[in-house]
């Protein structure tokens, strides 16, 4: 036996005596072999002990820690606030009414189970296992597809810009509700209203004097000379298009809306100030990262439920509320055979939970390694459905009251999105006693719902920067401040007279089909390239061993059912494509082209980074070998904590073996060039 073989055998025997069956080659023995037998130098060294590696690397000592959630429920409430947002209040009720009422809950729940929940669980597990944001995670996990992380950050950045503008509108309405005893949109103020503004208060006063209210003028008997003129005015008054004061207040006073996207106009100072306040709030809540935002979410995530309960109690006591609720709940079972209904349900649940934006990965990356992310996924998924359904009851009780007051059918007053939040509801509160109180309450609810989502979007962007450049973690406050300043400057375009048109364009294209493509690629990469069984083992190393049925269920979900469902949603979006509109305004072709470019950017980033990675791979490899190499995790990929032993065996440590290394491309203990393997070795290291 040669001297090299004897040295390696002594090391193996020493490891076995310590209770381990792993074959380890130490640096000392390797050096001895190199001196005596001139063995080829090892090509790749993979540290097995993080503590040992860190202690020998002075650079790592200087790298500040990322930090973790400090409270028991910080992560759960942050996740709840991120997933339950404005869409649950101002979009789901409209979709339910439009797609079969109560019957819409069936496709909604099914789509949650086969698309929303699997993606949420996958991303939460992914981020928690690696303890990294999306950019750093994908650089380590799959260098070929590292563009996925950059694509996610790009989506979150664009959404972050216009989402804070919605928060700015909310602040504007809160201020207006605080400063006056009578809500400013209660009547048609000549400063901002047109002749088509129809004040129901003034119309009722006019009717009390037997007059006819037409184009903001009350025509009584003293102003009408003959019967023909009286009949003409009455006919005109019944056929003219009437705009409620709340609509004109929002469009012409708050927004100063121009006639088209090409009519930019000026920056509205009032909106610019509100946007500045919104960014200051976001900065103050995130300046210390998850340590500060984790405390704020105890209020912002829970307060909307308090307001919803108060509004529900008030709403069901209003006249006409039962009509609105019945209109919302009455099921139309024939709608279940309509593909549009299933498409709307899939799109709503996908964008409600916000997978593939990077936010879920970012939030979970600050978890403790053994946090039960599966339980958190189930809780948030259930809360999402319950909140959406309950918000529908609240909104339709109020809309039923408005329909009763206006003597209109419910379908004629229902709306969604900004129209519901800033036109329909403000119009309703003018008819309630103590109107400013109910207005303030509603807009505080919108503010807290919006802030939670904005926190996650902002945290996603800043985490990507800090993970890419770890030394900047010591300057976290300055990084957050810089992002906030740039975000404010980028959002100023939404405060111009054409800002609403740009916001609608961004909202349609920034986080639509490109996000679906990212989700499909992500699902395929994890379940097929990395391996669903391998990924499930990683998950169980965090939350504990689960049953065979549990493993098979999630494996089939990620490998087949969820990607196919996402493909259905993507195709549905493409087939259902319609040019962008805002009210009766149709966007010009150049604006549509800008929208498509915005939507294509995340996909282009993925393609460009993949090409760049292939070009930078070793030249001596073939194209297929380059793809294969770049599709594997790097040596930096691995768990952020100590994995559980799924086989309940004695955990073998390496504290007593100095400077342990795995010979990835070197020689094994018997010197025949075979790779050294371990019984419980992390597959992420098998390169």
C-alpha cells in the first residue's frame, strides 16, 4: 500500500471511529499526497462546515447579517398584508357579481387550490431554504436562469412606482375628509364641475319646489314661460348624461385629467405632495428592514378587518342593502360552463397572491430555517378567500343602498378598481350621517391595505440590492432612502394631467402575462430540472418529514397541474386581449406599443442573461454541456440553516476534522478518480 493510500485509510478509519460512515479527505492528507505522489490538484473544493469555512475567511467576517423577523407573527402578518390587498376589496366583488354571483366561489376556490396555493407554498419554501432574495437565489440555484430573479425585481419595481400613487390618492381623500365639515364632493363646485355634474342634493331641493333640475340649473315656474318649453326641459333632463359630483371631483379636481395620454400637461402640486408623504411613510416603516416593517404590519394587516366589520354592520342596516347582497350572492350555475368565468377566477387568484413578483421569496428569506412555511401558506390562502368574500358582502350592501337612493338597478351603479374606491364609495358616504367619519374610516382601510403590499414590493427591491452587494447592509438606511427618492422621482409622471392614463397602461402590462411566463419557468425549473423529489426533501429538512401521499400530491402539482393551469391562464389572457381603454377613451397605437415593451422587458432580461451566461461558459465545452453545467446549482447553493435529519440518524459532525473538503473533480480515497460521496450529502452540492 502506498503512502497516499495509507494516509487516506487512516482518515477514513478516524471518521468511522467518531460514529460516521462518511469518507473524508483532509487538507493535510491531500498535501502529503501531492508532495509524495504528485497527484493532480483538486479542481473544486466545497466546504462542508459553514462555521469552519467562515472562520477561515476574513471576508465573510466583515459581511453584515441579513437579519430575521424578530416577532413571532411578523412574517405571517407581513405575508397576509402582501397577499390581501386592494384587489380583494375593489376587484373581487365585481368579478363575483359579473360571473355568476355565489357560483363564482367554486372556480375561485379550485383555481386557488391548483394554481395559487402551490405557487405560494413553492416560493415560500424556496426563499426560506436559501435565505436569499430572488436575484442572489437564482444566481446560486441556476446560473442559466438567473434572469428570473432580475425579471421579478423589474416587475416589482414598476408596480412599486404606480402602486404608491394609489396610496397618494388615498392620502389626498383622507386630508379632504379631515379638513371640512361637509365632504367637498357632496355638491357640484363650480371650480371643478362641468354642466353635466348632477348633484342629487340640489336635485332633491329643486324637486321640492316643483322645478326641473337640468345642467345644474333648477327650472321652476318663474323661469318657464309655456308648457312646450317645460316639456322640452323635462325630456332633456331625463335623457342627459348625468355625472355624480364624486366622479367629476376625482377626474377634474384630484387628477386634473387631460383628454388623452399624449396631453401630459403639468405636475399637480397637490398630488406631488401626497406622493412625497406616501414615500416618506414607506421609508420610515422600512428604514431598518424587516425589523421595523415587522412591527408596523401588526396594525396595517389587522386594522382593515376592523374597518370591514364596522362597515359591514353599518352597511346591512341601510335601506336597500339586502337587494345588493342578494344580487351579489344569488348563484347563476349556468356561468360555470363559461370559460370566461374560469379565466377570471384564475387571473384573480394568481394576481391576488402575487407569485413570481419576488415578494414571496423575499419575505420568506428572512424566516428562521425551521419555520413551518406550509402552515403559513394554508392560513394566508384561507384568509384570502374569506377576506374577498366578506369584502363583497360589505361593498354590495353599500352599493345596494346607493341603488336604492338613486332609484337605479344595482348593475347600473356597480363598479370596480379606482372607480369603486374613489367614485362609487365616496358618493355613498355623502348620503350617510356624519359623512366625513365614514369617509375617513374607508380611506384609512385602503391606506393600510395598500401600504402592506407596498412594503413587500419595496423590500423586494432593496433586498435584491443588499444581497447582490452585502457590504451595503451596514448602510441599509441609505439604500432604502436612495430607492425611495428614485421611486418618488419615477412616480412623478403619474401626478401629471395624463398620469391616470399611464397608471392604467402600467397596471395592464407590467405585471400581466410576463409574470405568468416567469411563474411557468420557475415551476418547470424547480420541479423538472432541480427535481420535485429533491425539492420536497429540502422542504422536509425545514418542516419535518411528511407522508408519501403528501409528497406525491405536491410533486404532481408542481410537475404538471400547476404549470398547465398557468399555461391556460396565459393563453386565456392572450386570446382575451383587448386594446387598453380608460372609460370611453381608447389608447393610441404608440401607447399600446409602449405597454408591450414594458411587458416584454422582464422576458428580455431572462433571455439576455441566459445568452450572456452561455457565452461566458468555458470554451472547451459544447453547447449542450454548457447548458447542462449552467442548469445545475453552484457550490454556493445550500440550506440557510441546519437541516433536520429525516432518517432520525445520529448527525455526523465535522468539528474534529480540520478543513474538510469534498473532492468534486478530484480523487477518491482509493485513488481511482471516483467522486467521494456521503450517505446524507446535500444533493445541492453534487455538481
